[in-house]
C-alpha cells in the first residue's frame, strides 16, 4: 500500500515537473480602433439627471400633461368601477327583497357582465394607449437631451458629458465638473428657439 502511494506521488511530481511538450499558443491582440488622446487636455463634465426634471421647462410641461392625462384616466376608471359596484349593490338588494323575477335577475346578471367587460376593455385599451404615449414623450425628451447635450458639449469644448444619477454606474464625480445649471439653461434656450420657429 505504501509502495503504491509512493509510486503515485512520484508520478504526480514527475508530471508536474515536466511541462507538456505541446507548445502553448500565444494569443494575438485583436485589432481595435481606439482614439489616442492626451488626457491632460480631456474635458469631462456632468449634470444631475434629476435636476432636468425640475429645471428643463419642456420636461416639466410634458410631465404635467402626462400626469393630467393619467389622473383623468384614473378618475374615469374609478367612476366606471363605482357605477358597476353601485349597480350590483342596488340590484342585489332588490333581489334579496324579492322584488325581482328570475327573468329580471338573468337580465341584470347579463348587464353586470357587460359592464364588467366594458370596464376591463377600457382599462386595457386606455391604459395601453396612455403607456404608449408616455413612452413616446419620454423618448422625445431623451432625444432632445441627447441632441442638445451634443451641441452643448461642442459649444463648450466638452469631450465627455455624463448624466449623473444616484444609484447609477458612476460612484463619484468631482463637483467642480458640475455643469447642471448651465446645461439646463442651454436646454431651455434651445427649446424656446425651437418653439419660436414653430
């Protein structure tokens, strides 16, 4: 037993000491297009994303419009839900008092099912329409911020403009690089120019 353990250990050491005779393949670097730049002249700035919601007038207007539509949708949904609930409660009380015939009860059940189906259809259709509109508006806002951000950066000689948000991928940014208020002013001025041309 000791001899076999000794032979096994010897074989193991021998295999570790002698590298495989196969040659290792060298990895060749992949050709990648990179921009070589002297980082001493690199200009980086950032803005707080949350501040755009508060300071960019166009964003606030769209947000207010969407909020009003959402409130209107919620109110209509509550009104339709209450109407259904009131109908069921009222007719249920009449049925419990024995004021309705079997034929009337069947018609009431059909009407309640129709009302419920209409409510569900309204909720699905209007909810989906409102959600699609919100996505369109957010996309429009993001496109404006992106386009205006490019122009702002070109005008101000900024090489890299970052949008900073809590919980984002950027852990820390030196406050001296903050251009939030200047960027918001620029966004508002650009939006005013667009609206004046309309």
